[in-house]
């Protein structure tokens, strides 16, 4: 590497003890960073100039000072400009010298660390924060010297997906990051409980009946009449709560896949209130003015499947009562049906972006408390703004999705650090849906140039 492309990072180490140990640690840290194949050029083109001592030369201002407060107080007074500083407490006492260091106009304190945790018990969190602070200083030092495209990472820098996984990045984003681990564990427990309540033979029989029945004769079909002799069972159910775009439909599909069943979806908000009863529970020809033929309804038409009621919070209270009875009894009685109700076999997954717990507490009558508490399991999906620590993982995953970043001759292969930082700062009110849209549009902007590196300018132009 030529000297013209090499940038020096000068570090002054002023510790009471352990100066050589810190020097060796910093040298090894930079070497490890530079040897990693996923690192950006900012690290690979950097040389480290380490100086240890108790007194900083007055004619020299380093790029970074690492020291104890007792020694830093004198060093910062002789500095010619504001210096990024990492404070290391060797006696772990927050004394007057630390206060002076933190408040000094000549310091840019990037972190306060305990020596014993760095070199004694080697606390993972302390070490990770210390390394992150070092990297931030390196980026600050090299950024003015390089183009944005030079300070970029491969799109797979956080997680490299195989070809099959690229088609299912949404599932990975729900279960692969730390912010959703408790949610995922709760959901997997719920799935185990639902599986224990399913009779596979019954579900298979129901699917065979539906396949061999015509919708217009479903009520008179002999095989379906045979279900009247079966013992009704409560319908296993899961309620999914979360804001718009957090992945509720995605999670419902995962539930169906995990159970080995097909998913049948209906959006309650897309059906007029007067039609919901017939759409869900069926109606006999002539039972109301527009009933021109028999309609079995979703619960009978999709026996043996996972029935997904999206936006269940928009359901009218009268229909909520019907749904509650259906869940409790496992039976469906279509409008105008005078005989014994039909038994049905399915798994119910419902979802809404409405705050049902708050609605029930306020007793607004918009949603029945007994229906809310009838669900066997309630799963909350956290919004994207509560998953800031995992935005980088999500960026890496989504940029490998062909839907967001099509696989062609000018596919985006890198993303700049500035673009990553900008994406991390966004609140994403539309959550995962909005996040994916922003990335897709940014990729489109990059390909128009064309540029295979997604940069900040491609994001802010959206």
C-alpha cells in the first residue's frame, strides 16, 4: 500500500500504570480490524502511531488521547485543539480530576472505561464499547480524506444469506435480532400449545371434504353433513398485536408454515360491516335480500387451515359475539340455517394494529373484553423504533432480498457508512413496510446513476 493512500492515526497513552499493555492492545485491535475481510477501506489504509508517556509534547496534538483523569488534566491544557479522549479509570474513583476532564473545553470525551474491566476480568460489554469508540475516532480521522464510496461495506457485512434464505428475509428479521427474541420465544411456546390441540386426522379429513365439495351445495353435501356427528372442540387461537407494518401478516404465515397448514386470510376492514357476518359464518340462500346463493363463510370454507382475521379490531361488536361463540364452541351456524350448527376444525390467528388492551381498559365498547381474553395466546410485535440496535442487521438482510435489490448486472453491492448512519436515525412510522420501501427506493436511485454503492445522496433524494 503506498504512503499516499495510508492515513496515520496518532494515539497518546498516558496511564498511571499499564501503558505498554494498552499500547499492545491497541496495536492488536487495529491489526484484527484490518485483517477482517468485511472491513471498509478506512481501516485497511490506516497506520497506527502510538506514543506512551506522562507528558504530551506541546508542539504535537494527537488524534486520540487515552489516559487516566489525574494525568489528563495536565495534558489537555497543553493541547492545541479539541482532542477526542478515552478516559480510563484505574482506581475506579470518580474524583475532581475526572470532573475537570469531562468539563474541559479541550476534550471530546468519547467514553469513560474501567481499566479492571478491560484488562482484568475482560468484561465483554466494556471491551465492545471501547472498540466501538476507537472505530468512531478512526472514521472521524479518515472521513475527510476519502470519498463516501470508499467508506462502505458489502451489503452482506452483517449476515450473508444463501439463495433460499434471500426469499425469506422477512422471517429472518422477525426471529434473528435480539429485540424480538422474547417475542419469538413466546410465539414458539404458543405454537407448541396449538400443535398439541390439533388432531391431524381431523384436519386432513376436513381438507378432503372441502376439496370434494362445491360451494353452492356445501350445506347439502353428504360428507359435510357427516361432520354434524363429530364432537365440537374449542378453536385454538393466537392474537397478534402490533403497529402497521411490523409484520403481523408475515407472522401469521409463519404460524401456518410451522403447523404444516395452509393460510386463509381475510381483511375485516375491507368488508362492509353488514356483510362480515355472512362472510365469516356463512348464509343460506334467501336469508337476507342479497343472499342469492348459499355461502359457507370462511370458517367452513377453510376447515383444516389457519384462518387469519386481519384487522380484527375493526369488527362490529355484534360480530364479535358471534366470533366468541364460534371460538368457544367450535361450531358455526350460517344465517338462515335452521338445523344443528356445523362443527368446524381450524386454527384462528387474528391481528390488529389497534391498542385493544387500552380500548378494553377504557371500556369504550369498541372491543369486547371477553373476546380479548378468549384468545389462548397474545403476541406483541415490537415496532421498529424499539429495534434500533438491530437496524444494521435488517439493512444487511433486506439489501440481499431480490425484491428490494434485484439480482442483475448493476445490482447494489455496497452501502456507505453515511447511508447506514442515516438509516439508523430514522423513526420508520410505517415500521418494516416503510423501512423496506425506503431501501427499495434508495436502491433504485443508486442504479439510475448507475452506482453499485448505495450512498447518503440516494437516501435523502427519496
